[in-house]
């Protein structure tokens, strides 16, 4: 009986190893599909890029990286509805991915849902405080809302993270030269 049990245990261990190998191959295929989709999108082959992203998602519909890439791809193609759907799915699949949150923020802003966009940018920064782009997104929203001091501060945070952001520097300098900032007004 002990020998029979050892064979059963051996079979289970082997089955577990086979399953682990298959899962690893599936993950490799997902990553390859997502990477191929990115390369094709950069090369301008949008039809094949979309197919590669979808192939990665077909393996696992919760593969956040492929969903994020597909959603961003759709946004760049001007397909806001599909972009929103894919990016919402990406954030549901991995709510800890700052890129998915930020890109969903972009889509939400384009759709006119500024409050939800702001929430996504703030979430992205909470997940990764070193993302200068999200400070820029937030600064732009604050500026549009005439919250000039808050916008000025956010542009400054972005510049602290990346001093090469010349547009942010120029906007900040223009704000300093204008009468938009409360700190520049006599009290």
C-alpha cells in the first residue's frame, strides 16, 4: 500500500509540475502577445497590433498589461468607447497598476468625466509617487478649474521629479509672471 501511495504522490507531483509549466507557458504567451502588440502599434500596423493584444487577452481575460495596452491603443486610434472599456477592465484586473489608472484617467478626461479622471490620476500617484506625468495631468485639471495655486504647485512637483519637462516649466514661469497666483497678489 505504501508503494501505491508513493506512486500516487509521484503522479500528483508530476501533474503539479506539468500544470506549473503550462501556466508558465501561458504567461510567456501573454507577455509575448502584449509585447508584439506594442511593437506592431509603434510600427504603425494597427490591425495586427490589435490582434496581438486580443490574443494575449484571450489566454486570460484579466491580463491587465494587455488590457492596458489595448485600451491605450484604442485611445490613440480615436476609439474612446473601446479604450474606456479595456482600461476599466485593466483597472479591475489590477487596481495596483499606476499606468492602467493613469491611462484610464486620460480616457475619462476625454469622455468629459473630469472628476473621475482626477481620481484616477491621484490613485496612480498614490501607487507610484514618482510619476511626473500624473502631476502634469492634475495640474492641467486644476488650471482649467482656475485653481491656479494648486496647478502651480503640481507643475512644481512634476518638475522636481523630471526637470526636463520644458512645457511645465514654461507654464509655471508664465503663471509667475501673471496675476493668476494668490501668492503674487498683495494682501
